[in-house]
């Protein structure tokens, strides 16, 4: 028997803070330190485990939002924690890659740009929340997130590969990482411009 998510009679019971969408978000938050812990696992096991955890956690980013909308279980807690979970997961993964020596030379600055943008946008959103202003996520920002997840996943698994495959995966990962950094600059400016309008209105 197929359960239709849009059928109110068959919709899962909303358990508030412990509904399925929120549990997926909690899992993504818990995955962040687990990715960090894989740095201490010797051999190729560490990269494989980090890659697996990161990919599974990244997939839940889609499903928690989809299920929350389909089952009418959207909540203020979920809206607050969802972007926090994303930033924690990606930031810890980037730190692991940096310590592992993946970002040498100019690639280091791509990582700096991405991390600075995440902190900047988080601070801007917190300020605008005090003004009861919501800044919607743009389509370009969603593409940025997708490229970022692909880049980080590729770079996490690269150390476990050998020979030419490793070089190809690293090149793909760094290419996506730089593309993410460039898009990050634009979307960060876009958020700032939107926020500045509300700041000016607040002062008038």
C-alpha cells in the first residue's frame, strides 16, 4: 500500500521537536563532529568514512525540507536549525581538508572566502531576524550549496584513491570549490544588499 504524503488521514503524526524532518536535521548536526573525528582514523578508512558520513548527511538536507513541506511539519525550530546544520557540516569538513593539506597555495583563499561568507550571512540573518525580516534563499544560493557539497565530497574521498584517479578527483573537487567561492562572493553581496535596504529603512 502506497502512503500519500498529501493525504491528511495518512500523514505521520507531528511530534513537534521530534518529528522526522527535525530528526534528520539533528542527525546532520551530529554528523559534523563525526566527520572531524575521522581525521584520527589511520589509513584509507578515515577518508572513506568521512565521505560516507558527509554524503548521507548532505542527502538529508534535501529530505528534511521535502518531508517538512509534504507532511506539513514545518516549524520555527526546523527553520532555525537547518542552515546551522548545513554550515556546521561544511565548515568542519573544510577544516578537516585544510589540516589534511588539501588546500595549499591559492586554494587556501577559496576556503577562507567560503568560511567568511558563512559567518557573514549568519550574522546578517541574526540581525534581520531582530527586525522580523526574513531573507529568502535564492536559486543561485541553492546552486552554490550543491557545488559546495560536490566539491567537499570529492576532496574528502580523494586521499583514499590512488594514481591518476586521485589527481582527477582532486582537480574536479578544487574546480568546484573555486566555483563555489566565486558564487559565494556574489550571493554574499546579494544578501548584504538585501539586508542594507532594511537597515536604511530602520534608520529612517
